[in-house]
C-alpha cells in the first residue's frame, strides 16, 4: 500500500502561457508559475487588475511556444529547462529493474539498474532533485498530473514522486513532490518506510550557466536511509550530482538601503524578512492572505525604502530563496537578511487543485517545503521588487494557416498574420522568410509591419499578408520563419498549407443518356455553361470516340462516333464533361433462327396442300423488329435463288429471347412435292445484322 501525507488539500500549478522567455539581471531566469486567473479570499474568480496576485503580475520568464517536445526514443524534452524526462512516469519495470512505488533507497537503486541496462538507450539517468521535480508544476490547472499527461507524458499520477534531496532538519526524510497539485513536502517521505514513485531524468541542457529555469539546491552532503551522513560517491543523491545552475559568490548582496539583491535571480528583497512596515503599515505581524496583499499596497503607498513597486512573491520566487543544505531557517549562511522566520510566508499564488481556490501557497522557511492553507490563516510577508526584467516575447496569430483547396493557376486572397510583442522591451525582427519544398507558391509581404524586419514596441503588434498560388495539383506546405531577439523563441516557425486542385467548370449537358443499335452511328451532346470557363470532355471507351469538342471555353457541342458492336451483349460507355456524365448504351447483335414442325402433304384435287408450322426465334438480348420469313419449295435442303417461293410471311417484332409461330395450313401448290424439300428462311433479304447468319434456314423432307 502506498503511503501518503495525511494532508488532503494539495496544490496544482497551471501552465497556460505557452510563450517565450526573457532577459534578466541574474544567472537564473525564474519562469512564470503559469497562473493566469485571480481569486478572492473565498475562492471566487475576480478581475486580476491591480490585485497584486500572481495571475495579475505573471512575473517571470515566459514559457517556450512549445513547452515539451516528444522524442522518438520515448523521452520528452522540457524546452523551458532543457531537462529530458522518461515519457513513462509510472516507474515501469525494465529488464530486472523492479518498478512501481518504492522506498527512497530502492528508487536510487532503480535508477542505477536503468543505467546498467541502458534504459531507452541511455546510461546517465538520475533521480531528479527537488528543484527539477518542482519545475514540472503549474499553477492554473485543476490537475497537474492530467495536464502533464496531455503534454505527451504517460501515466503521470496524482501521487508523490521521490526527489534525490534529503531534508536537513531530519535527514532520515527526503523531499518529494505531489504531482497532483505541486506540493513540495518532506514529512511524507521517511526514506525507509514511505513508498513513492520514481521518475528518471537526464541532464539535457540543465547545466548551462545562464538562462535556465533550474538551479542547484545547495545540498552538498549525502545521507543514508537512517539519516547518517555518508560518502556521496555512487549514491545517486542530490549531494553527488549537484545538478542545476551554479550559485554566484556572493549569493546575496546588501544594497545599504534596506534591500538585498539575490545575485542568482536578480530579485531584490527587503532585508527585514519579518513583515516589514512603516508607521502606517503594521509590521512584524503575520497576516491573512488578503491582508498580505493589502500590506504590499500600503508599502507602495508609503514609498517604503524609497520604492513603490513592491509585490508579494509568487511560489517560484519564494522557492528560489531556499538553501536545501540549511534549516531553521533554510537560508544560506552568512546572508545579510535579518528576522528570517522558521515558519510560513505567503505567496501571491492561489491553489487551483480540484478548484480549491480559497487556499493559497505558502513556503515554510524552516525546512523549505511548499504547501497550501486556507487564505484566512496568517503567515509572514517577505516583500520583493522585480529587479531588472527587460524582455521581448514574440507571439503570432493565428498559429497555423491553411488556404484549403485552390484551383491550379489561381492566387488566393490575402490572409493576415498578426505578430505581437507580449514582452516589455522592443521586439526586433531580423527576418521573415519561407522555407520548404513548396515555398515558391507562397508569398509574404508587409502590411502594417513597416517592413519584413520591423521593430515592434512592447505590447504592440503589426501584420503581414500571405498569399498562395497553386502551381500544381496536390498538398503543399511551407514553413514561415520569423527571427527576432526573443531569447527563447529566436526563430519562430509556423506551418502554412494549401492544396492545389484542378479547376472545375460549372456546366450542364444534354442529353444525359442515349440508346444506340449494334450497328453504331454518330451523335452529339450539348454543353451549356453558366459562365465562360475552360472545359474538357473525355470518353472512357475506345469504341465511343469523341470526334470534336474535346475542349472548349464557351457553350458548345461534343460530337462522337460509336463503332459497330460485334458481340451479342450490350455495352455502356460514358463521356464526362467537367464532372457531368453522358451515358450511351449500345445494343448487342441480334441472332435469329427458324424451325419447321409438323409438316405434312395431302392431295386435294389438282393441288397439293402443305400443313405444319414455321417458328421464328430471337436468341439475343435485343428486341428485333421487321422480321420476315419466306418459305420455298426446293430440290434439296438448301435454299437456292431458283427455288419457288411458296409464301412470304410477316413475323413483325420479336422481343428479346422471344419467338413467334406461324401456321402453314393454307399453303398449296400444283407442283408435286414428292421428293422435294420445304425450306424456310428467316430475314431472307439479310436486312438484320446478326451475330450468326448460319442458323437462318430450316428444311423439311417431303419425300413420300
């Protein structure tokens, strides 16, 4: 069973500002917390204007446009800190490395095991220190773990994760971070008894000396599970790796005006850390959260120490003061501060976890842990000033652009892109250009931007125009690149897209269909345009040939020829004009045959009477009209031109696969038919085109 702190109310930090960073007068650039909303003491959302809350001031480095980048090796790079994290945050089993929640020493051993087997292809994993773990926290989401999962991580739990940092007031405990809300806590972390998750990290760029969002914790010693100090070599503890930006020496500088500058962050704090004040602003007294904000207003009205830009620090700024090698208070030894309490100090940041916004974050300077409390509780106030924050920060709207389908040869109307400077110093754009295989089809020109190298003042914006000309069919993309003095997003990339399509012409055709006999022939169809445009026609069958009108630009005709059909089955062909279809069905060949039945001869005076039946048969799928039969008296079973015609019979129309029987009961002749043949021939004039002409004759022997 996983043990957790008995404290239920914990905090989440929200990441809503996905934008660039800034330049500053320190080694470390503290990033914004992410909080963007403001709340009253009861937790109701209020306007941020002039509240002095974190969501109002949003002080700190603006986050990169894309905070996290998923990598192909199942790691994720944090573009704010440069740290590279394992994508899977569930402490998974790997090879012989047992996963899931574990004690602190087991977590350190787990990381060693991952390195032994080169987890995800790397052997330099480590357990993050407490500052690195806290860098993943946000101050606006109602669930920090859910937000991280939405950024590409897998299995981030609303649970405690071990850090490699020990608690100095009791070194048998270790610092941990609750990823549900961002609580930084140690009293839920006895090294030998409590079990938490372990989340591997690699250094990435976190050891660069300037411009990063993580710094050394200050811890230099190492301690075993019982809290006994031990040699740091191969322990994997914070005291061994000491990851993060180096602290300057001296860390703090007294300004001889009642203020102290932190040379690590560039922030300026009051030397007196015990709720300093004036005669009109009551000092040395803990206050509720709202009273703390009002106390800052009072200091500014009184021009305290000669300044009127004091503010209540956010949770990240308070954390930056902590020396995790010290306790009671956890502030660097030899610092010029006075009256530092080993207790809580309010931050300007509200809790957003599970919408418990009537709570706010405080930091306990006795041990350096970050926790929350109801805003009605009282804690100390430690005012600070912003220091020298001057930054340019680029933003573009929209952040992607697709022109949709564009006819080949056509140019789109102009679309507007707005380039904004959301920093507080001039944004100097050095170039705006296009790259990629299809860049030549896109064009960008200055609009309200004075040129493609504008200087945009703080809080201002200008626009450029983009067009697309389709040179060919298919999907087209290019990358818009904006280079500027934004220190994080120095080259902002934006994807432009479009699809070239073949132009269609609005038209109607008539007729839309036709039936034609097997012998073939010619015909035409009319093309009627709604407006002048280029059109083409095409046949899908070689026997249906277009003889004129294969192209046109105005109302016209398409003429065609149909070749004779030599098969008994019908066939279908189409002519298509700009998406409109004309269908021609050509009949197959007919096939007629004839039979004689029940033939008999009787003598009646000087005449011979012939009786019986003659049957005309249509064995094809085609309706045949104009069918005739002639009956001859012949010397043999084959019709010859000299044979005597006994009767011409009109059959008329035969349906498909139909037949018609005609009686010979009135047939008579004076010629003695003895030894002769009666021969019947269907279609004797050979007017009907048939598939088989050999079955058009039938004969009956009249031998007596």
